């Protein structure tokens, strides 16, 4: 079903103001028409009656040899013509379908007599025709239409239309001025959602807009301070933990213990060091690294080469793509996290793909692991969450996907976790080309 009512605040406010203005103008016009109708009808009737009476008196009192010149003067100077009524004449009577016209006709007949006829056309000649009698003979007076038509009223209608258009333009300007700070607020809120710190909003305009902008600016400052404190705590704790870990690793190397026991303890120390590394990555995921145009295909090839040098089977499916403005080190951490997850949870047939995709560049990491249920995808993007079934039991801190999702949103992109055909998982990150 198509919704005709607009959804945006700008158009809803404009439509509401426009409807109120239209209602006010319509009410004003109706009041004007009602209050002006009777005076206008009586004034026009007085004018017609005066013209007819003066014409009758002039014809009666004029000398017979001067009547022709009188008729010519009336026609040339006043546009008034006099015709005798004829039995076979064809006339178009004045229609009395409107209250104003009825009142006009009644007033004319009251002043000139009940047998007065009114017409709009006689024998094909348009005009305003009024009959009168002299000594039992009937005559017609033809007045120009512009004498009777509502010229002044039409001008008022024109002015009313002008006022209506001006009022609508003013309403549009008012709403447009309100829209600018709201659009800025929406853009700043979107930046906060992507993990960016937006520029402070301009605290100007109406008091309500100033209050909202001031509160939003304070909120972003508080969020930035909380983010800095959290990153500082994570970085400090992670750094402090690595010192005893280094001592444990050194002590283990020097200890005279069973080789199998030493291997297990060394693996645990490496796992703890890797988890601490994830803490550090999460703390600096939105760090102060500047964005720069980056060839994601070349970046992915460099990462793949490092895994091959380490003896891990990573298949490349990388094609040339346009450069995208990103933070290179952050994207490198993103790809590394995805590849590490793929080797940890599905070591077979791990692939790294880079390809263009609908005004964006897509980076995909595919594995043949147990996959992720659809109802668990969004939860696993949150920090410190892990799947409790198929992909669990592999250790980890639950920060890998959170780091990836955070870096993707920071660049205006998205992380999608999709089932792979034939079994496994496809972790796809898209970066907009305009970003």
C-alpha cells in the first residue's frame, strides 16, 4: 500500500503549514465573498438603474431632431447603445443560478419595474442588456460587460493567490532552516555509530535546536572520554600482563621438565599472549591513524604472503580493485583477525578474496569450519562473546569479530557472516568506494 503522507519531518511540517495556510485563505476568501456579495450586487444594480433612468430621461426630454446625435454621443463616449425591442429578436436571458445574481436582478426590477428584462446577448451581440419603456414602447439599453463584471473582486483573488504563494514560500524557508541542523545531527549520530568522533555541532538557531546540539556535543565528548579511558585501561592491563608472561616463558625454557609438559605450557603462554594482543588491537581499533587511499588488493596479497611464508595454506582469489580511503593498519588487523579465525575454526580450504561489489570493495575470508547459526551472528559481533557450540573449545577472548565489526563500521562498511556453499563460513567485509 502506497503511503501518500510524507515520512520526513521537513515535508510533514511543510504539508501541515501549507494545509493550515490553504484553509485560512479559503476561509478568508469565503468570508470576503459573502460580505462583499450583497453590497456589490446593490451597487451594480444602482449603477444600471441610474444609467437606464438617465437614458430614458435624456431621450424623453431631447428634441426629436437631436435624438440621433444624443444616441451617437452615448455610444461613442459611454459605450451605451439604445435599440428598440422587436418581436422576432433572440435573447439570452441573465441566469439567476447564484445568490449574488438573484439579488442584483431583484434590486434592478425593484428600481425599474417588475417587467424589466435582463439579458446577456441579443441577436448575437454580447453585452449587458436592460429593457425599459417610453410611452408604452419597449427599448433595450446595452452596457459594456466591464461595467458589470467583478473587476475589483478578481483583483482581490489575484492578491489572495499572491499572499498564499508567499506564505507557502515562507513556510518552506522556515522548515528548511530547521532541517539543516537536524541533518547535521543525523550525520554526526551516524559518525558516532561508526565509531568516529564527529566535529562539534554548531550551537545556533532556535533555543530548542541549541539545546539539542549542546546536549549532543556533550554526549560525544563524554563518549570520547569513556572510549579513551577504556582503551587506556585495556592497553595498560595488556602491557602489564606481558611482563610476567615473558618471565614465565623464560623460566619455562630454563626449567628441567618433561618436554610434553613444557610444550603444553608454552602453548598456553602463547595463547595468553595472543589474547592480550587482541585486547591491544581492540583498544586501538579506532586509534589516531589517518585515512589514506589504499589498494586493498595489494594489502591482501602482502598479508597472504606472510601466511605462506609461515607455512600456512591460504588460497588467494584477489583481483584488481579501485583504491579506497581507509586506515591501512586497521584494515590489516581486520584481515588478519578473519584469517586467524578461519585457520583456528576451519583449517581446511581457507581462502582470501578481494573483488569489487556494487560501488564497494569486498574482502572475504572463507573456511570449511562448522559455521555460525543465523540467530547467533549479531551476538557474536559484540565484544567478549563466543559461540558455545560448534566453534567453541578453541580458546580466544571473544574479541576477534568485535574488532573486525568495529573497524568495518568505522570506515562506513559492514561485516556479514554468511554460510558457505558446501559447508563452512564466509566472513565478508565491504568498504564503500566513496569512503
